[in-house]
C-alpha cells in the first residue's frame, strides 16, 4: 500500500509543471472486475498532498460525475470542469486535502441511438413525459463509476466516513441515481442542475444534500429540483437548496466558489 501510494505521489509531483489538470493521475479498474465493453475502465485520481508524509492518515474522498460535454476516454475534459479544477488549486489542496475521483462516461451511442449516459433516462431535451421513464438498473456507465470507487477505497487511505458524491448537469443526474442506490456509501451529496425523479427521494433523504439550480435553466427544468427538494424534506431529509433567480444551466462555478467556498466548506463538514 505504502509503496503504491508513494509512487503515485512522486508521479503527481513530476507532472505538476505540465499543468494543473495533470495532477489527476490516470488509473484503471482491474481487468478482473466484470464490466460491459461499452464503458471506460480508466478514471482520474487526485491524491492529497499530505498522503506521503502521513501514510497512516485517512483522507476524505470527493467523487465527481461530469457533465455531458466531457464524455471521452482520456479523462482530461472532466478534470477541467469547475469542481475538479477548483480542488486541484494550491489554495484548495492546502485547505481541503482530499482524494478526488473523476470517472469518465464514454463518448458514443447505444444501439438504440441514445448517447452514453450516467443514467438510462432519455435525452433531457426530449418530451417531458420521457423524463419519467423508470431507471431501475444502473446504467453501464454508472456501474463503471461504482467500480472505480470500489477500486479507490480498496487501494487508497480513504476515510469511509467522509466520501462525498458530487455532479453537474448530466453528472448531477447521475449523482441522484447513484445516491438512490447506495446512500450508505456517502456522507453528503452535492449536485448542480441535475435531473432526478421524485420517486427516488426516500433513499436519497438518508444523506445530507445541498443542491443548486438556475431558475432560467433551459436544459433541465428547475421545477424538477424544486419538486425533489420538497419530497426530500417530506421524508425528513437534511436538505439545503440554492436557486439563482437569474441563473441558467451554467451556475456551477458560482455555486462552488461564492461566499468563500461555502459549499465546499459545508461538504467537508459532513460525516457519515
């Protein structure tokens, strides 16, 4: 374990000069883990700066599911999104040393013509009735993300009481879907402009939530988040909701940075 971690730290240090995004090291889910051929078995991992000096210390882990524009296989687009990029800055690494896991949804189409997605829902621009379709089984892409999380938990010094699930847009939808299936794994869930079904509120209510949405979002209707928040509160969930009256779909940067990174501070205060 220590030799593996030391190697990762040294590699990360060597890559800093090539750009902030290169702090995220490319890792692979073991071949022994059965997964569909339609998924990306690699993921990116940010290692906390204090891990080498404190090999017996446990660190928090932030899981980030990216939006639809960052599909691919090299892992670089997702780590350039708002939250992974923020957590890789020197200031944030000093204030909130943590692992950051960033899986990547593959680019392409299923046989039925739908784009690869963290969920099985229809494209969000389809007729509203299609957004209500059942999603009983996790999508292949989300199952790969679950396998990546298990790999990190098995191999890295992560504090299991401080694992946080986050996502933006398509990744917000995926985060709701994941939290509904495995609420016991996460100390908190934070989403921005994600789509969910009210029918999934009961299991999600077991986890503290902070969700954000722009009132003028033309991609994912804000009413869907309002309805989910109301349902979570009905189940006694611990819910924070921030709605931006003049905001559209791209409010993630504001959500994560305003009020001296209040959302980030809240996230790391949560424990399971």
